C-alpha cells in the first residue's frame, strides 16, 4: 500500500503565496465555524439575561480550553514531524492531563468567582464548566491534529484554527448547558 506523506511547509523558505494557500482554507473554515459560535451562544440568551454575571466568565473558560488545546496540538504536531508521535500514547496522556488540569482550574476558577461575586450558583457553574471544557480540550485538539495528519495536510497549519474554533464552540456549549441546568 502506498502511504502518501504529509506535507510540511517551512515558513523560512516558502514564498508568501504558498503560505497563504496553505493557511487560508483552515482560516476561512474557522471564520464560518466562528459564526456558528455566535449561534450557539445565542441559544443561551435566557440564562444570560437572567444573570449577566454568567457572561463575565465566558472569555475565561474559552481561553483556558484554547490554551490547553493549543499546547496539545503544538506538541503533537512537532512530534509528528519528528516521527516520534504515537497516537494511542498521546490520547491516554492527554486525557489524564485534561482531567488533572480541569479539576485544578475548575476549583481555582470557582473559588475566584465565589470570592469576587459572592454567588454560590455562579461559582458552581464556573467551576464545573471550566473543569469540563478543559477536560475535553486536549482530546479535541489531539483528534483534529491527528485527522489532518491522516489527511496528509500539515497538521500545524490546519489544526490550530480548526481545533481552536471547535474548542471555543465546545466550551460555549458546555458553559451554556451547565449554567442553564444550574440557573433555570
């Protein structure tokens, strides 16, 4: 069986035209999916209108999941290029890291929300949503990076924008569902 090799592009040597052609598809896909995040957010209008303080933590939860996922994607992409990446090992370890970081940052963010706004329900919502969003972020990033590697596209160029927007959407959905359950 002929295995097609993955295309890796080196920004130091490739012309801007090639870099644009490589990066544009995933960024335009991210643009469309980013609009989807607005639609997902709008589905939680009722809970947001009931307690505007819920919105205070949306950027934080989204950012934390993105940061965790970006680390996973960058490290896995680097190791794919070097040939030192075994998906099953990464999946197991990233699931464990997601749990560890999710619990730590969930507790921390819930405590901050409680100290700042003195609202037990909000603190609970923030803690649970942060934990869950961070728990799934490394797996989302890893699966998307793996998918682009299988498709023989440079996973570093494609996975970043797509994994980010998918993690954003997942984080908004998680926070919206958790807040709706707790507040409605």
